[in-house]
C-alpha cells in the first residue's frame, strides 16, 4: 500500500484562523479531484513561477482544502496560497531551495524581511516537504530482489510512517533436464538422444585449388540448406554406426562365435536405428571376413567358426535411413604383429578421402592410394612382406537404396578418367594384403542382393514367387543374407533362391579371397561431396 499525504497546516493570512497542526505521523487524504481542473496561475513581479497556485478558501477559517492539481498532492498553505508537492515521478525535480513550489507573494515577503513568522513557517514547510520526499522516494524505488523473505523499510525522517513492502513470491527456478545419455550397452534410439532432429556432422574437409571458391559461395550454401533433411537422415545413420562399432570394439574378444558376434551387432543396430521396414534399418549383412578372405563373408546359420587371437577380422556393416546408406568398415587384430598392416590400410583410406572431391578424377585417387599403401612393410613370423593394394577391389559410389551406384574408386593407378560430381556419396575403401593382391570368389555364398535395374521376370515356381515377395517387402534392392531370411521365418528356400538367381533377379555375392595363408586388412569411410565442402559422414573418434 502507498503512504498517505500529510494534512496541510493552517494558512498564515491574518484573516484566516490557523487550524491546529496535526500530530507527527498522522495522515489525511484529500477527496478525489473534480472533473474540471483550475488553470495554472502565472506569477507576478518577475519572480520564479510556482508549480501551481490555488485560490484561498472562500469562507474564513474554512477547513475544506482546495482542489488538487492532477499532477501533484497538496501539502502546505502559505500566505493564503496552497503549495503542492509533486507526485513521485516529479519529486526528483525537487522542493528544496528552488522556490518552484512557493507562492510568489510569500517569496517577496521573505526577501524583504517583512514577516519573520512567514520565514519561520517556510522553514517548517521545507522540513515537512523533505520528509514527504523521503517517503515518496522510498515508495517509488524498486524493492531489492529477495527470494527467501520480504524486507520492510524503517521509519522515515521526522516521524514519517513506515512503508511496508509486499512479500514477494518466491521464484522457483526451473531445473533444466539433463540431456539423455546413452546406456552401456547402447539401448536408446539415437533419435531420442537428439530430440531436435539435428544430428552431429561428420568431419568437414575443405575443397582445394579450383574449387576453393565453393567454401564462401552464398548460392552453394543455399543449396545445402535445401538439402538439410537428407543430410540429417544420413547423419542419423552415421551416428548409429559410430555408437554400435564403439561398443563392439569393446566386447570383441578371442573365443567368440562369429554368429553371436554378428547377431549382437545387428540386433543393436535395429534397436538404435528403430528398424522400420525399408525406411530405416540395416543396409547390408555384417561382413566379418577373416584372414585371407577380403570381403563378403558372414556366417550362415549353424556356422561354428570361432574368432582366434591370431586372426585378422574385417568388420564391415552398414546402416540406412530412407535409403541413404552409410558404409563403413574397420579391421580388428589382437596380435600387435599385424599393426603395420592395419596402419597401411588406414593411411591409404585417409589419403583417398583427402584426394577425393568435386571434379577429382577417379584414377588420380587410386594412384594416391596405391602410393601410400605400398610404402608399408609388415613382418609376420619373421618374414617381411610388402603391403599390396588389392587391385580388383574398389571403392564405389552410393545411391538411394543402391550400395553400388555405378562409379568405382580404384585403389591402384590406371583407373578410369571419370570425375566425381557434386552431391555424390562415395564409399572410400582400401584393402591391403600380404598375398598376391588379387582376389577371387571362393567358399559358400552368404550375401545376396536384388538387381537394381531388373524388370518384370515371369516365374514358374510358386515358392520363388513367394520368396521374391518377402525380399521385396523387407529388403527391396538392399543386400541380405540367409540369416535374415531365417529370421523372417522362411524355411526350405534354397531352391527358390537359386531359381531367382538363375533368372537374374537376385545377384549372389560369394566371399572374395586372396591366397590362403595371407592376411588382408580393410578400412572404409562414407563421404558426401557437398556443394561447399567435403563431409566424411562416418568419421568418429576411433578412426
């Protein structure tokens, strides 16, 4: 509540009877002002103009106060003129010493010394006005912030009443929720870890030479903004890949069954990516090729292969969102004897990524990869081997729902003169071998994929028609393996699968092997040639 204004004491005109001075600390409030306000009176005699002057009360000795001005509060009556004190907003322009709130007549009398009583009462008026200003100033000043308790002002000067402050409501600060953290082992889908829908970027590499202008081109930046939904889809798939491989690297140990290893990895991918038919899921079967087997091997149902301490395993798996595929691979070797072999392949892959870019020729990328790869040697069981690039294995371009989109990135010199183009995805993968550096198809087939460009082919075998329907509904043109068909409840399908292969609808991909007794390592990343830069989508803290 606001404080009330003090009651004015008596006017000093000899014709008016002065009312008794109110006790200290008592207050009275004037009646509400009328609808019409009196005009401001101008001073005479060249003195300072008062803020406002109101006429004397008409009946002698009348106690009815004059009408208030809308911009002030009446406080004193001096020499028949009521003197007002400004409201809090104008009080800063002050009462004391300026003479702005004193009537002109009394100023003249004070200067000539004609009335000592007026002088004495003006001094009293200043004291009352000072105390009033202190109260009003404390009222208008904002209270200090205090969340725990309300504070009250002490008594003002000259017995002014206390100003009680309202108790402030305690502001309870809302605690921010901690960001959701991934469990160990990972079980929370990545889209719940990033509720905004913006997933982490991969490693950004700038273009060089003739394409350096793309970095600052506003037109190219606008093209990227238009592609943001697609970028977020592939980044989500890459984040799943990073989290899954980080966990798998921590649990892979000698003595594990290869079937158990693959099923653990694949089930985790399905959980983190929220597998949903052809919209999200596994892009191709988990490759876990051992030793001289370079690629395209995964255990079929009933396989009893066990991971050994001296094995060199290539773990190659893929994820996809809306058909945008992330293809990424690394090599696991427990024996440090193979470290130079792994280092050669890792450096060669990074070299290929560095050389890749818009308008880069595929043959130039292959030549750079081979130069780095074959600069390494590895000693295995006392024998030194030069690391060779596997010349008939290549990286490749990637399209929606198409793991091999037509362009091949060689890992030796002498490849095609074809150029890379803006907006393309590439899997840059390199294979280093201690054998001949040439692979051939061998062992039992486990990988299959529907031909991307196949049209309608009439089938006579009913089981083949039914199996093709299952493949179309669950995999489309993405690769699959026999274990995936078993998981879907398919039984006795080998004859139907062979019939689909013979009709050219399904393409088998048998394991690719170098000479027995040799060792092959692999590293792979997926890159995106954005309009302004090159993004290594699958890059992580591990490699």
